[in-house]
């Protein structure tokens, strides 16, 4: 199942959306790393990660999931697809880098003030998510939840680094579930 095609709402497998969300989060993480690598001057862009990244932006644009940032436009998604096309065509490093800079800005767009929650509310949400999975939080997990909540509400200087740290914490707290 591609990222553009989530399971139907009436899917008989109750874990289907959880598995889809896990794949979505992993694809977003890999795409951020791939774009960041290009921006930092790396060679051999990861085409698969960039393609999945374009799909991630499309899913975010449709509103299936929200990431707390200003809503994406079709032009934003087109910019990510353009980057994929450039890499696929073997465009010059300068052209790829310029397109990656643009996509990097899109992936790190500002937070939507209407969606901002308090740190305490974010902590409650993450702790509730752990409890729904049957996990009673340890001291280390509570520390991770607090850091994740702080990353969720603070405006940080390096949004990519903060997002990557948040992704890593989420992977520790919510490891991908295996299929049936």
C-alpha cells in the first residue's frame, strides 16, 4: 500500500491504520534525512526517500494527518515532486541543491498558531497514547514524553534537528507494530 492510499475507514483489520501511520512516520523521517543530506552537500540523493517524501507532503496536504504546521498547498507538493524529477533525470548538483533548499523550507514551515497546544496538554496526549498501547510509562519514558512535548510547542532555531529528535523519541516510545 502506497502512502497516498491509506487503508479504508471500514478496513476489518483494526491495526491497519496503526501500521499505515508507522509507515508514514518512517517515510517522513527518511525524507527529511534525504533532503537534509542534499542541503548539506551530500552526494547520491536517496530517490526512494525523496519519492516517499513527496507522498508524505501530499498526505499532509489532504489533511489525513496534521503535523501542527501551516497547511501545505498543491504548489508545495509540486516542489517536492520537482525535486524527485530532477534527481531521477540526473540534473546538476546545483539544480538539485536549489530544489532541495526549497523543499527543506516547506518541510520546516512555521507552526500553525491555531493548532498550538500547551506543553502540559501535549504531555497528556503522549501519555494517553502510551496507555492506549498498554504501556505504563517508566521514568525514562516520562522524560522522553516531556522532551517531546517541549519540542512540540517551542519554536526552535533548527526545526530539522528538533523534528529528527522528536522522530527518534517517537520511535523509542512507539516502536512500529508488526503485521499480523
